[in-house]
């Protein structure tokens, strides 16, 4: 009998201005520090994915987003790696937000990057997903 999958659930926030996307550089987290990614976080017990996007976006970059201004942009099922469990990642695009970028404790830099000119030190799956979002692809699998 096969063992059932127990993936972790994470959310990512995509803030976009034209062809530019806001990326943050991970800092003091113990995983991929120094690499760029989107504002993101884990869904807590008794918290919805949309509530998590609102909370994490505010914690990581000081910006306020509202649930009604979020739309799903991509879902990726990531295979378990040596030091990382299996994940289901939900990428949400924010159509509107309020506030100025103010970094939280888990990032030390933010910058707007052109989608066709992303930094070399971006987390690989995030780079792949941004390309898929640009192509209108809603679902992918990574590592399988």
C-alpha cells in the first residue's frame, strides 16, 4: 500500500507594476538566505490561504493587501527534497495594495525586477513559476 502524501502549504504574493515584479532577498531564515523570492509564508493551522497572504505580505514587506484584491495566479506541487518537505505552493497576484515597502525580519532587501531580467540568485522554482505565470500557465509540478 502506498503512503499518503502530507504536503506543507505555502503562499506567495505577486506584486506587479507593468513588466516588473517585487522580489525580496531572504535574510536570517536558515533556508536559502541571500536568494531572492516573492513575499511568502506558511499557512498556519486554522488560517485560510487568503488570510495568510494578507498576514505574510504585511509582515514581510509592510504592505496591506485585501482578500478581495487577490487572485490565484499559479499552483505548484513541489516534490520533497533532501532538506525540504513536499509542498503545495499557491501564488496570488495582488491587483491593489496600500503602503510603502518596509522590510520585516526575514528579508534584507527588496527590488523591482523586469520579468525578463530576474536576478541570478533567485530561488529556482520561483523563477520557473514567474515564467509560467507570464505564459498564462496555472498549474505545474516541480522535481517530479
